[in-house]
């Protein structure tokens, strides 16, 4: 009898392990149908963004990395547009504008990375504005205030970046303010309150991290604090609370704005 006990216990454990604890998982669609190859660092589905009951994402196939959308079904998972013909990358999601349209990073191989918008259809996908003429264009989306998107670019390619704003139309895509930089900065953290946009960057001239804010009313940009690192943040009411690491004191403190 003692010899049978471990087998019985093992059988019970197996029975518990076979009980489904979660819903069944299934492949939505085999998007990349080419024979399996060693996975590259860029070859994966990423950057999900929900907008107007659709989930937008970018993924790499034989057409390069392009913008797709899905409603969670096989037939409802489609490539929106092969923006950059061939295997070159063409699109990746950005931010939903609250009116059923998605702002996204688009590169058609001619205009560089410019601001594009889509409603999820081929016909409703277009470049908003050719802000920086030529193939070297580059933008960084900072956030939405209401239905207005704010983004950073260097329209003159003179290493003096600017903040632009757009409601999705060409006429209302305009320069908002200039930034006091002599280089195109890398943006690390982006935060949005009801009235302000915040972002952190590293100033290669001063050698310090900086926290910047854009006032949605005046559209002025200001450096709030420097030589600090934002460890975490959370929107709370109409404010942003963030944990600040001060490099001078090596201490953390809670801030709000």
C-alpha cells in the first residue's frame, strides 16, 4: 500500500495540473509566412495602440515593418498600407487622436519619417504634412492635449529642434515653439497632464538629464529642473506626480506639477 501512495499522489497532482486555469489561447493570424529563420532583434510584433475599437501594431514581414490593425479575428487582421515598398520599414503606431484616427510614424521612402494619420483603411491613410522636405525627416511624438498632437522635429535640419502641433489636417499642422537646443535630443520619458506635456532628455552640452514642460495654453517650452532622473510617474487628477532621483544627493523625492 505504501508503494502505491506516491503514484496516487502523483496522479492527483497531474489531475490538478490539467484543469484549465485560463481561457484557451490561439493564433490570431500567421502574418509572417516565410520559412522560420533565426529571430532578429527587429523581427517581432510590437508597439500596440488601441484606437476606435481597433488595435494597431507594427510587425516585420517580407514587406518590411509596416502598420497593421486587428479586431482580434483572423479576417480582421490586415496590413493597412505598404507604405515603404520592398523590405524597407514604413510605419509604426503613435497616438490615438480621440476622434477615431491614429497618428503614426510613417516613412514612404521619399519624405523620411513624417507624421501620418489613418482611420484603419487604405483610403483613410495619408501623410499629414511634409514638415521637413527630403528623406532625412525625423519626428518624435510627445503627447496629446485634447485633440491636438504635439511633436518634436527639426524642420530646417539645422540641429535646432522645434515643437509642432497638429489636429490631423495639413493646414492646422503648425510650429508651436522653438527649443533651446543645438542638437536633436533623445526623449526618454513622456508625461501628459490635462494642460501640460512633460518630457525628459539628456543634454549633451551640459552633460545632465533635464525635465522639460510644454504649456498647452501658451505653448511655451521651459526647462523645469536638471541633473535629475525621473524614476516613475503617474497622472493623478489634473496633475502629474513623479519620483525624482537627484544625482547630487543620490536621493529620491516625490514631486508634482
